């Protein structure tokens, strides 16, 4: 239970906004459609697909339609889609635990019991969930000019059933994604399990690492299955410090480019700078070198903006994601 709660609390960031979503889809349906179709986004710049993970918008209300509008407003045309809002759209049971970013949460025995009951209900729903709502999401996003290249549901962990994992892979395929993303497992048996199921469904498993990232951290998983791949976070890699440098990061991308299905782009200080997340251009991540490498080598690796630095007063996550996009676009167009 503690492992489930830790993983859930890290990524289950979206405040439930069913009433806001209903108002948007019903009362504001015309204005919503007009704002989207007035001009479709385009974040494919000189051969490099810039994208964003919808985790970047965690500080804002986050229904499926609201997330789409944020992407359009930030001129993002391809994304890594977090699972919570989409599962809610598809009819998943609602969590009895309401998480709020930045607010400390106190557990009680009653809440732990409710969380366990919810986990069981969610697992049962996932195993039998129809894919029609996921097809609707794909159409909604594609019609607005946004494609989904990766899907990140909280359904790919060691405590999830095979049925849940296969559901996640089927949902990813229905959404049009090439891969699902998940934290790199400590247990090699689990990456073998995921790789085998990924191969069964024709969906790649992109493993994400934090500051445990090294040049060899993915080697076991990559050797286990051709469907085990890397979701390389360049900011975390640099923040780890030690043997991880600008030069080794670029060499890793070149060496493993055919096994990287997507990467995360953020600017972090190195270990000597405490790994602090910074506005782009103020950290140690070699953003210019990474993006120009993708452009010059024509690597088909989506470069995913992940907004992790604090949103400054007077701004919001959409505006800051757009700043990151503009920063990357300037590099790719010079």
C-alpha cells in the first residue's frame, strides 16, 4: 500500500474538475471550439518534434478538454499524455482522496482503507474498460491539431495486474501513442514483464529515470526486449552529477538514439548547484546542444517540455510552457 500511495501521490496531481469540465463542454462549447480551430498549433520545428508532458499543467484545473486547450494555447502540437484526466473522461472510478499540489496530506486508517478499496475498483474497471472513450480523446485532440506520442497512466507498476498493464497498452494504441512511459524499475523481473507485454501489443515501454540515471542504467531493460526503450530525462541526468556531464549526455543520445522513444527536456543545475530546476537558459542542461544534435542527426525523438521550475507570480503553467517552447524554437531556427 505504501508504494502505491507514493507513486499515486507523485503523479496524481490533477484536481477533479468535473463541474468545470461540464460547463466548458456545454455552456462554453462554441467558444472552446472556436478558440481551438481558429489556428492549430505547430511545434514541429526544422525536423524536431517539440512536445510537452501534460504534467506541466498540474497547477491548473485539468480535464481532458482543458489540457487540450492548454496545449493549443502553448502552441504544442504533440504530447506525452498523463493518465488521470483521460481515465476520468473514460469513466474510471473517482478517487476518494483529493490531492492538492503543495498541501501536506495526513493519512488516517479510514483513508488508507478507502484508498485500498479504490485501487481494487480501479483495477477491475481497467481490466474491462472499453476503448471507445480513448478513441474519442484521440479524435478530439487530433481535430485540434495535437497528436499523442506517449501515454503515462499510473497502471504500469509492479503492484498492477497484467490486466491493468494490458489495458494501459491498449489505451495507448487507441490514443495513437507509440509508447507508454513509466519509472525505470529496480526489479529486472518487472521490466522483463513489461517488455513482453509491450511486444504482445506492439507498444514500446519508455523507462524514465531520475538522478539514478547513468550511461548504463537502462542496459538490463534494453537487453530484455526490443520493446523496452528509454524515456531519457536530460535534466535529471545532468542533476545527478558525478560522471554525468554535457559530453557524456550527448554521447549517450548518439549511442542509444535508436532506443530512445522520447526524452524530457528541462533546465536543472548540476549536482554542485543542488540540481535546482531553473527557467530555461539558467541551468546546466545543455539545451542548445541537445536540440541541435536532434536536428543535425535527424533523430525522430520527441523532445518533451516538462515544466518543473516554480511558476512566477503573475504567470501560469501555460505561459511558462510557451516560454520553454519559444526558447527551444529559437535554438532550432538559428
